[in-house]
């Protein structure tokens, strides 16, 4: 890899305390492929939930437990999809994380 070939990618999972995790990558490594796979699974889950959301509430045989389960999964799925969308928007715009400049020391040293 040459300097300047790396991008900063927002990963589809969080770190301790729910903090965002980022990866400096050229997009071809093991962790990038793992992140792609996780994104695909989470988008498939969201697609499944959307299908159930369209059908289940109208089903008079649906139980309260089924509806509660569906409702409990929706925020999790929406959070995942939002994170994936944010990551892809940043990638498509060529956004990069700001680089940190060294903190000035007292007395300008």
C-alpha cells in the first residue's frame, strides 16, 4: 500500500460503550470483508423485518408477543441500517476523518 491509498471506514459494529469503530483500510483486507458480510446480514434482517411489518399488524391472528417481538427488533435494525447508510454516504463523498493535530504544550513547546 502506498500512502494516500487508505480510507477510513465506519464499521457496522460499535466498541465499548457504544462508541463508533473505524478501520483504516484500502478495502481489501480481512476486516473489510468481514464488515461487508456483517452489513449484508444486517440488511437482510432489515428486509425480513420490513416484510413482517407489512403483514403482521394486519393479521388478526397475530399475538401480542409476536407484535412486541417485532417492535423490539425494529429499533435495533433501524440503528444498523442507519449506521450502514452513514458509512456508505461517507465513502461515496470521499469523506475522511479529520486528522488530529498535536495539542500545543504550555509555553508553545
